[in-house]
C-alpha cells in the first residue's frame, strides 16, 4: 500500500503569506506516515528550510498540476482564474457555494477534469462547526485595520498601504501608538460578536485600550428585528462579523447614511465577512473588495457629508500570518490525518456531499 501524501501549493493571490500547513503540523503528518510535498514559496511566512528540516519534500513553485493524481492539493485561497480542467482533489477556501461571481465556471472545471473540491469552509464537526477557521484572526486584524483607518480619518487622511506584522504585540503597539488619547472616546459596534470572528474583534478593541462600555456587542438577539440600524451610525467604527447564508434585511444602506446627515459619527465600516458579491450582502454600500495596498474604499455621498470608508479585505488574517497559520493548521491537523480514510470519515464525506450538490447546480447553470 502506498504512503498517504499531501501537496501544499503556493498561494498566488497577493499578500498570500499564510499557509495551510506549518512546519510543526507537517512534522506531525510525516511522523504519522505521510509524504508531505511543499512548493517552494518566497512569500510564505515560513521559510522553505523550516519545512525541509522536519522532513518535507520541497518541489517547484506552482507545480501542483503535475502532481500524481492521487495526492490531494492543499491551499488556502482561490486558484487563479482559468478554464483548465481540475483532476485532483483540492482542499481550499473556494468561495463558490453561495452564488459568488464566477462560481459555476469554477466548479465546471471539476466537471471537465473529474476532480473533487473539499472546501475548507465546509469541513465541519458533529455540531456543524468548522474544524478550522481563521475567524478569530480575521476579526482581530479587521478591528485593528479599522482603528488605523479611524485615526487616519481624524487627520482628514486616507489609510495607506498595509504591511504584515511579525507578532500580535507589534500590531497592538502600533495601533495604540496611532490611536493615542482617542482610545478613551472611540466607540465600536460588532455584529456577530459571539462567534470566532466577533470575539477576535472585541479582543483587539480591548487590547487597543477602548473602554468596555464603548464596545457594543450585538448578535442574533439584537438584529432579529431587522435593519437598517441607526445605532450603527452612532459609533466611530462598525465591524460586521456575521456568517451569512440566507437573505436578511441590510444593516446599513446608502439611504440610512444619507438620512443621518451631518450628525453621523460613523467614519469606518469593516466588513470582515466580505460578502461583496453575495446577493444577500447586508452592507450594500460598496461593491468592491479592498486590498492591503488600498485598504479602504470611500462611500459615494452627497457633497458636504462627512467621509465614510469601507474596509473589505478578504484575507485580513494575513496581517498576522505566522500566528494565524499556526493556529489554523493545528486545528486542521486532526482532519488531515483522516485523509487516507476520506471515503468513510464523516468530516470528508460531508464536504464531498456539499461539493456534489453544488457541482450539479453548476452543471445546470453552465448548460453542460
């Protein structure tokens, strides 16, 4: 019987410093009998040599398409846009199951190639909770970027290019230094406050020095009546951390912002959920994802109104790539160890069922 194996591909999306495997989790897999192939990658937060030291086999950057067909390909973000058929089993966040732009064309690549997608978002435990997620670090980093944007707005400036931080301490020190005395009066509202993402945002706000009474924590109970919510306009920063899977009334709209007039306090919206192309997006005041190079996009407002910026970076945990990667890969490890039994292991069979259902929808959509 051949050894089980896994192939860690490099990330091609900008600022892709995070990794689905760390050297530590690679070592655990190798000790469990796996062959671990790691594509060389100069932008990954872990050095190639860190993987090589623990016994991983380094391979050429971007060579996964030539890997043996029976080796699953592991990554984080979406594959580059292409029409090439996909014949391997792929494990990554594909963002194609909720009607996002290009969803059916991407899944059609599996139809033509005969491969399988195990979307990381749909690897869940018995309680239907994701086995591994970047939610905490997404919320933490999103709140940090939001506060940096608030401080820029107070200077009538636009937040400039972002760079990743080596440690959480370094990030917090930078935010606190820029926020200064404003920390005592800055108000924040987090929707989805009790999930991983919301807890991360709240943790950052506390560590940045915001007063507890100035951190408003909303979840299902507070939003049950349906928006738009005027309370959002009465804080400095609003962070959206919900997991969206159905249509809900919008939390904030162009009209609600205009109606608040000159008395609006809100200057920054952080959409950590980043459902930009989702037809159910509850923050329909912007239409593009922002980036680390250009982290904010201004909302179009009538002349004379105070500025309002939106942050919609879809890879916020990359602000803390090492810590986010170590936590994520450690959480994913127990499921990866079950890969040789993926035909029977529930975490994998459930994800494959979702894939097959969505593939059927894509085939119909594309007329295949």
